[in-house]
C-alpha cells in the first residue's frame, strides 16, 4: 500500500496491523471511533473498513503533539504515524484483530473535521431506521454494515469467477425497454423524442436473455439490476439485483447442477460452510401439503396433517362446511408447549392467522387428564383421541387446526408454524437448509381477471407429459419450473422455456391474449422464434437476498447501499421529488397530483 496524502503515505490499513509489525513505523488513516484521556496519556481508536487500531499519545514525551490532538473528536479523519509496539499482557484486547498491538504516535495530521453526528457510529447503539437512512453515509461506516458490503463484493466476484469457469458470457441488457404484462407494475420513463410514449425499466432481463439464446450465445449471465413498482417488505425493494443466467440445450437437471455448484462455491468461500449436493428436491404439491408454503423452512419440523377424513361427519359445522365446499381441515402440532402458551398467547395466535384470511383457529391441548379445547362441546374424547393419534400429539402438546379453502388453510398454517417456531426459539442458528421445489402449476385461475394467469411467466414450458391436457384441463398442467429455497426464503427461481412457436402461441391463447395483443407486447420475441430457437432454460438468484442470508442480516435493506423506505422514498436524497415545469413540458406530460408532504 502506498497512498500519498498531504505529503504522508499510508503504509497499512488499520485492521491489518499485527504483532508481526512490532518495531516498524507505520502510517494509518481513518476515522476516530473514540478517545479516552488518562492523565498525560490519550488513547484513540482509529477505524477504516478493515477494522480498528489503537493509537496512544504520551503528553510527557511530546507536549506540542499532545496539545494538537486535544481538539480531535469522534469521526474526525486523521493520518497517524508512529511506532507499532506490543501491548502489555494485561492490556491485550481479544475483541480486536489488532488487540495485541498499538501505535505509539509520533505525528498526526487532521485531514477533516466532523460535526457532532446525529447518532454514534457503532454497532452497539440502536438507531431509528429513518434516521439511519437519512444519514446513510454514517450508517454505512458501522463495522456490521462494512462487513455486509465486503461480503456482497466477495459474492459478486465468486459468482463471476465460477460462471466464467463454466463457459458463461457476461452480457448487459437494456435498462430502457418495453412495458410487458404478466408481472408487477412497471416503472415508466417518458420519451422526449417520441412524445406520448414510454420506456419501462426492466423487471428482469427475461426476454433479452431468451433472445441471446436465439443469438447463439449458449451460456449467458448478468448481475442484473431490476425494477418493480410493488409494495415493499423486509426482503423486497423497488430496485434490486439478481444473478441472472440462461443456458441453451439443457434440461432442468443441468440448470440445477450449475446453480448448486455456484451455491456450494459461494458458501464455502464466504462462510466455510459445506453445502451438500445434490440438494434435496420436493414437489410443489408436497411442499404445500406438508408445510403450507412453496418456500418451506426445513430447519424445524411441525408438518401439516390433513384430518378432513376424521372430522367430515363431526358436529362442528365449521369443519364440515369447509369440507363440503371443497376445502379441507388441517392441523399442526406444537410439541411440549402447553406450559409455554397461555390462553392470552393462544388468542394472539388466533388474531395472527386472521391476517392470512383464516376465519378462526381451533386448539386442542392434550393432558394426562384428557383434553382441553376451544371446541370441547362438539367432540367426544374418542374423537379427540383419533385426531391426537393421527397427528402424533403427546401429553403437553397443542394441536392447532384451521378449516377453509385449501389455499387459505395452507397460507394460515404455513405462517402459523413459522410464528410458533419463532416464539418458541425452535429455529437453530447458523443452519442452512436448502431445498429445490419443483413441478409448480403452470397456470392459476384469477377470479378477479376471469382468466388464467401464468404462475411464473408466459414463457415457462409445460411438462412434456402434461402437453395433452392444455386443451382439456389446463389448470392441472405442471411447469418445468424450479425454485431454490433456503431457510424459508425463495432464493431464486427459473424454468425451462418454451422454444416452440406452436406451444408458445397456445400458452398466449390460454392466458387470454388475442393475436394483436401478442404482436403488440411480444412481437419481437415471436418473430425471433421463427428463425430457429434452441431449447433453453435458466434461473435468477436474488443477489440481495443471498447476501442477506450469508451476512446474517434480518433485512434486505442492510445489504443494499442506498435502500428505499416502505413508501419507496429515499430519505437521503429526497427522491422521488417534483421537477421543474420546463422538464415536464419537454416530456409532454402533465401531473394531476400534488406532492404529499
């Protein structure tokens, strides 16, 4: 390292000095983390992205230097030169990488002063999220945040190296493109040179990467920026990054194998964790039946059990009506929890599942004396015994039951098992449970739109054995689609694409597109397929989500340098904001809204 500043040359990063440097003179540069004054001695922690080193000034040896540093406060930027010395054994700090040494200062230069910061720049202080984002440049100085972005950069480099080794070409696709349906709401950009028309920011490079396969590129990847104008949550942002890849002349197993190799490499080189491959596979139907989710968290048990056959003739109308209406009655067992959940706690769980459209939650507690339940008057002990035996409940367990349409039951119980696991601390730390979820439905029927919509996207290929039912029972067709799931998060998803013009047209027709709609929206892809499209498929990994899980962060915003708030605003820059009327006029657009302050 040889960085020259104001005549001083930085010779080392703060966190890289060790006992091997004892006896050498070094110059480090960074921010003041904290200072302590002990009589004639002043101690300062100097911080850069590599870590912290302690510097010490002795006023008895150099009073002029000692007086000069009295004005220094937290977050001042300093250049410090001095002799690296060993700390005495009783003063070794095992919490610091540099804890065995310190710098005995011989010279210091104040490079920049700092006002009093709105919050302390360290990981031990709890800071309101809005304040963190307003002063994001200060928030990013914190060691935990620096760790996250060092991790992010490392994962990007590992990804590029691995895919390059496996024959992929990195190709950039347009950021200004055409708005297409079958996805989230687009972000639109008005065109100045073609008044009244709009570009859309890409929700993904999907169409372009398929065109690259038609172009003969064979293996493409891109660490791609994507944009979706949708409601935000902990693992979602309006602009995000994905590791996007597409391969020609492949089947599902080929794409999965490449993805598994990448994940294996990433986890080994970042966390020294060995991902066991091949990764377990689970059909979509089994994931929903057993876990109530297409992204099951397999770090703990508590599987769903279908008890419809046991209660179809019972006296409890909620159960029997659900079954008669084509739904089901399903249960989960919370083991050894009757002494952990009070009646108030159970009531709170009932309120919790109502947010997932469930109308109610039935509970049964098995004890040595018998059963306590919210539906005691509707069931005999013999009926309770049959339910308990079927679900495997023991004394001290609580059985939770939901009855409704299948999609409501799955959603409610799937979320409930997660909530119970969180409350009872059933989820092991530092555990990574991967699973492939396969054989997704190709289509789902939208009551709102009165038509079929694509579960993934309109270019996903149906399974070969289901081609015959596209004309007779399309709702039962399965897709050559696959999601890679980690700890209850959808880490990525992909599919084998349709490369046959005939099947693609049939898919468009099933989705309710007229010929003119197809050409208007996807004409360039349809035209390209006339000139020889190879069989192809791909996958996109959520880059931000992957880094979040690797870094042990709780929120995707902690691994995005400048994230948006829940209302998609940036507190740092004030975006989005109004613009001058002149700019609006140049774009031939007029706003009918006023800014909400």
